[in-house]
């Protein structure tokens, strides 16, 4: 991959979106983490277009993020809208 995900970066993402560093189970934190990883993998694939294992992992991760976004939309619509606006993603 283009950039290794460090413990500090992961803790920072969960602190910003999940409420606390240790709150790794929050839906918002997981979506934010998947979004960060998707961005990194996309950048890697632009430089290495023949990396098919990375492409498969990217598609899998996008699917997981989509399912989590659907869950969040069903449970708390306002949090869903705030999160997609904050992350700059659309669904």
C-alpha cells in the first residue's frame, strides 16, 4: 500500500469520529476508518494499475462501508447526514 496505517493515525480517526480513542466499535468511527483506507488504496491503484489484489480489497472495503452507511442511515438519519458531509462522501 502507499501508506501504512499507524496506531496513532487510527486512534486519531476514532477520537475525531467515534468520540473516544478506545471506541473502535462506533459505526461513525468505522466508516471514517474505511474512508481513509479507501482513499489510500485509490491513490496506490493510480500508481499501480495492475495490482489486482489491491483492487479486490478496495472493492470489498467499499462494500463494507456502504453496508455500514446503510445501517447508520436506518438507525440515525441526522448522524448519517452529518458524517457524509464531514467526510465528503456521497451515497
